[in-house]
C-alpha cells in the first residue's frame, strides 16, 4: 500500500497555471533585500558577514521562481544553506546566517503547492537533510528542534491543503463546463434535426409538384436554401461554443495529401521522408484526417524523444479495403518513448479504434520506435 501511495504521488503532475511573478512578489523581494543588507551591516557578531549577506540576498531573489521552479529553488537555497552551515560550524563553531533567512519557510509551502509529485518527493528529502543539519549545528533544546520541525511540516501541509482545495475547485468548474457542453450538444442535435426535417419535407414537396407547378418547386428550393443557411449559421454558433480554446475554421481537415507539407514543417533534423503507395484516392475524409493526425503525433514524439535520430520514415500504403500507416525513426532504442500510457498514444489508439482499425506502437527491430496504424478506407465507425 505504501509503495502504491508513493508511486501515485510521484505520478502527480505539477499544479496547473502557476502565476509566474505578481506584484506581491516584487514587493516581498523589495522589502527582504534591503532588510538583509541592513541586518548584515548593522548586526554585531555575524560570522562570515559578506557571505551571510550574499546568501540572504540570493535566497530573497530566488523567491521570484518559487512557483514556476519549486524544486530548483528548494534545492539551490536549502543546499547552499546546508553547505554554508556545515562550513560555519567547522570553521567558526557557529552557524552562519542572518535572521532574514527565515524567508526560507516560504519554500516548503511553494514546493507542496506547486511542485509535481516527483519534485515533492525529492524536495522533501532535501528539506529533511537541511532541517537535521541546521538543528544539529545550532541545537538549543529538544523543544526548539521539535517546534522547528513542526513549523516546516505545517507549512508543507498547508501548501498541500491549498493545492487540494484548488484542484477540487478546478474539477468542479470542469464538471460544470462539461454539463453545459453536453446540454449544448443536445440542443445542437435538436436544432439540426428540426431544420433537416423541414428541408427534407420541402424537398419531397418540390419533387412532387415540379412537373405540374415549376414555380412551386422554385419556392421549395428557396425555402430549402433559407433553412440550410439558418442551420449552418446555428451550427457554427453552437459548435463554436463547444470548442475549447480553439477558433473555428472553415478550411477542410488535413489528409494524406498534406503529409508532405507536414514533413517540410519539421525541418532537416531529423529529416522526414514520406512515401505514398497504392490506391489512396477513395479514402473517407475521416480516415484521411486520422492518418494525418496519427502521423503528426508520431513525428512529434520522434522529434522530442528519439535521441540521435537522423531520419523519420512515414509510409502510407493503400490496400484493397484498408490503408496502412507506418512511422519509424532511427533513434537510439533506449531513448524511445516507451510509456504506453501516454496521452498521445492513448489518443491515437482511440482514434484508430473508433474508425474500426487498429494501432500498435513499440521499439523497432534494430533501432528507434515504430508506429503502425491499420484503418478501413471507408472509415466504418464501431
């Protein structure tokens, strides 16, 4: 159970949308830096005074990155503090530091509030080492040692609690948006069904009277045109509402013919070679779009993850009733993206399965990574 809990924690992503630097950060740093300098200059009996001032100023400025780089800031500040503390005990038998260094108490909160699970695990180990070292170097009693540890634990727990509350709030907002989008989709279905029914009735009536009353057939065509225009307008409005952070486009979906342009957009490192063979003229629009999207995702993964790859081969072969896509790179086998649970691979598998096809991805025979998708040309939806 403990192993599963640790594994689950390590898999936790970073908290979404951390604010980079807000005005409060600049005010905080603007107050801490002069305070550290004044304390270092005016306070008596400060061991290694210049070094203590530099450390305090450095820690204050590092607070600007405590949300976007929580582990880096914790490792740098607490690591430097630990090293200087040990050196101070050895050299002067006194801890080196200013009272202003209490600002480091903000860092455990930031780590648990904004860091990923892996960063939290590593950062917690750094905090424990720094806490033990600092307590041993300046031991003033069991009560003070326990109190200091409880303060760090409280701040870390507070950061985790705020993170949980924020995540819960975001999930609730997502659920509200999802319900609203579902309702909008139902309204879209009802609206389209109503207009299409009216178009079908008018078309049938126009066909019946076309031979005897041509003017009535023309009137029916006018009504059909108006209903079709109204349907298209409502479709654009509603589908535009269903889109998420994406502007609607009137351009056709990309297909097999756009793979060459996709290959040129990647550049020369690694080089992307596209080979089209067989009969590819009778592909359904959904199949052509799926081939393009799977190839695009596969090329992107190869560019990001295939170390020392010089070439990516994309092959699309049209068979009797099927079309086969193969994407292979010549990168190091050990650097290939092996996580079969990645969102990209899941999305490609889902797209292929919805069209009645299959999808496989894995290490190549000799080198690199191979992706293969087999889709029916008609795009039969299961």
